[in-house]
C-alpha cells in the first residue's frame, strides 16, 4: 500500500493509518505525517524526549525535524504524540508545530494518542475532545481491512523481523559457496583482472536468477542464497545489484530474506539492498533498521553511511527522479 493511495476522512482515520505508514505501532514517539493535495506523502518518527529535557534541547530537536520535513514535497502536516500516562509529549509536538509554521508549512492537526484513544492537543471543547479521549477502534479495523496486512506491534518487533535466522542448511551451503569461489579463483587465468571479471559475470547471473525468482513469487534455495550472499561481498557484484534495485515490494522481500539467511559477516550488502529498496517504496522505518544491520556488519561501508545520511536528512525517494544538472 502506497502512502499516496490512502485517503482519510477524519482525525480517527488519521490515527488509525499511522502504523501502516510506519510499518509498526509507535510508542513514546513523535510522528509527522505530510500531505500534498490531501494525499499522504511522508511519514517520520522519533523518540519523545524525557519529560525533564531542557527547553533549549527540545527546541533544537524541533528545528531539525522541521528542516527535514521542509525538504519533502508536501503542503501540510499532521503531528502526533504517542504517549503513556506519565507524559503528554506536548512540549516537542508544540515546538515542532511552531518551527513548521515559521517555515510556512501549515499544521492541520496536533493529536495525542495513548493506547486506543486520542485527543487534540489544542481543543478545549469537551464535546469534541472528552477528557477520556475518543476511540478509533472502528477506523483501525477499516484501515486494516483496506490495507490487507498487519503491522508490527513495536519497532523492536520490526528489528526482529530482519534479525539473523540460524540454519544448518545455509551454514553448509555457504561453506560450499566459499569453496566454489576458491575453485573459480584456482582455474582462472593468473592476475586480478580475469578473476574479477569471472566474479562479476557469476554475480550478474546470480542476481538475475534472484530477481526473476522473487518477481514471480518464488524464493531461493539454500545453495542459491548462499552463492549470492558470497558474491555480493565483492564490490562489482554489489554495485550490479544496487543498479537494479527498484521500488518494488518483491525486491524488499528478496533482500529481506537474503539478509536474514546470510552469514553475519556477509550481511552488509544484502542489508544495503534492503535499505535502498525499502526507502524507495516509502518504508523508512524498515530502511533505517536495515542500515543499522549493514553498519553492524561493516562499519566502514561507504554506501551504508550514505544511506544513513539520506534517511537522517529526510531526503525523499523522489529525489532520484529529479533531473540532474548537466
């Protein structure tokens, strides 16, 4: 489901749809949703600061958030504070609202959400916003049916969804793939050039098989997944795969699957490919989790740091479609 495909008819619908924009149910969070011509185009989340955070720090955070939002192609925003009973989240929500208004970006709603109820931060009419809050369970059921899928219960659950899965079959298959690469090196003409060419050709074939298989709704067996994970550790193959990464849900499924199955020291490039395809499809939270996996596997990987900067700065996927200067 694309953000731009969703239409909401009430504040309750807005609250109900947020988890589907993020991929999980937020807690103790500020969520910013951007609209353009009534379509939902952008969603971002950050932790709420502790209640005793100095105002200057809250204001600084708000300025950064507003600057990120301003880079998006939107004409209005809705702010949400996901809180518990101990904290209202009002300080950061208000500061971000003020910072956005200073940049000329209208704030249509400022809503607080706790458990299964919501309130408007600025409304004092108990007929509109009763002290006990307003339920949105009916709207949540409607959005869930429209989306056709469930979302993770928390960000921690989202992280767990791309955690390594130990498999004896993959362990054995990866050892076989290592030997296969060694044999390729042994029979290749002396010199680095011919071997790199062989690796790139093998990588192109393996990437092509994977793309075709997942596009058709299939998966890779252990031998195929292990061989691809070993080849992706080589720069030319990683670059080849990245050049073919696109905004397609089946590509997200492919690289998510390979990331979970790959041996930990081979996880960096599958994680980068997952991060890139998730970002392209508007799944920013999944992209951020994948970048973390990439940097855990290889802290020096330049493309992972670049994607981290892209996500931190809130650069939208549409930036890839903008014409470049000659």
